[in-house]
C-alpha cells in the first residue's frame, strides 16, 4: 500500500492529510500559518512540519512509509518564493515530493483534466489558470498594494470602513454601523473609533469580520450587498485576466473553480452573480464550480498523478465526504 500526504499551507493554518492509494484517509494534522510571506520561512516550515508529523502519527505510520508528498502553499507565487521554499522543504525527511502554489490544488479538485481557471478567496485572494497545453499563469495574490481587492482580510477592512462612513452620513444607512461595533464589543461606532484611535490602530487584520458582512447581506442590507457585489466583480476581473493572458482555451465552456472560505463556505448569491456576470460579458460560455472537498485533497490528487495512480469517481466521492473547506 502506498501513502500520499497532501499539505495545504494557507494564511491562517496548515492542513495535512495522509491518504492511501485507495483514497482512504488515514490521518490528519492542523498547525499554524504556512505562508512564508506572512510569518517567515522558519515559522512557516515549523507549522508545515508540525501538521505533517500529526498526520503521520494519526495514521500510525513513519516517514519512510510515505511514497509522495505534495505541498500546496500560499505564497508560492514567484521563482524567488520557490528559491526560499524548496531548500526549506528539502530538510524534511521525504525523498519524493513536489511544490505548487495553493491555486493549483483548487484547480485540480474542480477540473478533472486540470485545465481551467481557479479563483481563491480565503483570507487573501489569488487567481490562476492552466490551459490544455499545460501553460500556467497567475494574476494577483501579491496583496492590496499590487491590485488585489478580495479575500476576507480585505473585505473586513471594507466592512469596517463602510460602518464608519454610514455612521458619518458619508454612506447610505446600514446595519453595519450597529453590527461592526458589537463585533468588537462596543455599543456605538463612536466608542469603537475612539478606542481604536487611542490605541493607534490604523490597519485591520480581522478576517472574521467578513462573516458580519455576509450576515448583513443575508438580512437585505443594501450597503453590505454592494460590498459583496464589488468582491464578485473583482474576482470576475481576475478570471478574465487569466483567460486573456493564457490566450484562451480550446474547450468551448471554460470552467471557473472557486475555492477558499469566502466562496466555499459563504456562497453569497450577490457575490456569485456579480462574478458570473463580469466573466460572461467577455467570455459567454463558462461554468462556475464550487468543489465540495477541501483544497488539501487537490494536493493529494496531484500527488496521485505523480505516482500514476488513477483517481476516479469513487475516490473523488470519498474526498468530498471527508468534509468541505478545512484549511
């Protein structure tokens, strides 16, 4: 029996699973942030190592039992990143392994032929694609300074801003001016703003505030709906960029795979409708795909590809049954 480890290292946590060649989950492990751009290579490698060790222990195996390890890491965006990550990963006791950006995990779980577009909207955002000739391209994934305008951290900042602007009559009335202060433990926006300023807080990294935005939209709040539509349009623009830069696809219908907590868990209809409309304006025939399985199983599928192991419908069904978005 051969065993594959898939590792999904994200901006929030790192998730590793041990799968046997028949698709059975034998062990798993969760640790901290696996993005070296956020916490540095030493901490990221430590979290990757920890998640893998927990998974192997849970499976009752040893390092020597593992036939292949596939790492899918956020922050593996440029050759400079790979020059940092590859030597670090080589210190782990595995003979056979490979490294891809986490976008490629998402594409693999959504496209059986591994050709299409993948949009990531989790704590951050990224977009990538692979055409039938095997050419790949990435748009975004480098942060707000470089044009990214999606992801829960970005959405949290926009939500906070909207609450303040609504309170100050610079925006339309919104329940966000009540929900956002309560989220931080205050009765009013004024109390919240004064506390933040007194503590010299001028930036926000509070991704869970995006949940408040979704709740407000579910209640029909017009401002919250507009913010989610803006996010959807940004994701659509990124998808169009990927398609243009790849020179298109041979297939008539282009698959657009959506991964990350905002789209896999949130599934807000206003966001999804704006995304779809934006892409259809330029590319009429598309299919939005929201996988049921967690991205880490995309790493496992890529690992199985390396070993020449068939991953048919039965294995895909197993992976979907193990749970949705987990890391």
